[in-house]
């Protein structure tokens, strides 16, 4: 296998987490007496970590004197409610298992907080994904390459044998910063038209197409 390591984004790539994110944001909005947000608004807000999500959702953003309190409340609430409506996209779990069975090393890198990433990995991909990396203090989040490099180190892999799979402009920028080829999936949180504006290796519309590409890609 030419590329034996596959690094995946989580939200919008492997898991549809949007409803739990939306519900958790709106619980905090209501708690502080602020305007709640639609699912489509939250879709536009995600991609740069929960701090940026809450900044976009909070009236006046970080300038709001209650922002830090609201952010910590969201962090605590979402950690406990991150798997209520979340589900894997159709075919994803089978694909991950098949990749693992064929010798691929699998990692998840996410701007979600590290505890939630590890919990969701344990629920959906236990025994399959060996490195699940989220946002922690002192490490730059995506699109900086730090999380990808941490995952590669944990797997004992190098960037020359890895490919990155994601669903957004942040993921494309992360792959570029990390020196990895990038495949983008159009079933996530961004429109296909946007994804096709980037110079990714490929944009795929479903898990079947991703599988075909990955197996061709990894077995060259």
C-alpha cells in the first residue's frame, strides 16, 4: 500500500453531529436569554472549533461580557450530550472496518474538544481508529498542522504515507499545511460548489465513491 495511513476529520465527514451541536448551543442561548439558532445557521458556524462556534452564536461574540461563562457552560453541556442525535453517515462504519482489516492505520483529527472526540471514537469506531485527536490547550487547532502531526506521531506514520479526508475549507487548509493530499466529501457541512473550488485530489459524493477511491489510492 502506497498510503497506509488515513487521517479523517470527524464532524461532517464521519459523523453527522450537527443536531447535537445545535441543541447544545440553543440550550445555552436559552439559559442566557439569547436568540436561538436554526440548524442551517449552526451549519455555517461550525468548522473552526467550539470556541469559534460559540463566538458566532453569542450576541456580540467574545465582546459579550458573559461570553466566557456561556462558553464554559456549553463545553460542559455538550461533553455530556454529544451523542444524543449524532450518527455515523451511512456506510462509514463498514468502510472504516474494511480499511482497518486491510492494514490501514486510521486517525481522527478534530477541532472538537479532545474529550468529546475520544468519547465519540469509542462509541463508533472502537478498535478501528487508533489515534483520536481533539482540541487541547497548548496545541493549535486546525487548520494548523499540529493535530495531524500528533496523530501521525501516535500512529508511527509519516506524512509521506498519509492522506487526509475532510468536508470543509478548514480541512483543505489543514491538509495543505500538513503536506498531505486531500480528499473532500460533499455529504458534510459545506456545499459541493465550494469544495470543488479547491485543488483537492478528489471530491466524492458518497461513501461508495470514497471507498473506491481510497482502495485505488492506497493500493497503488
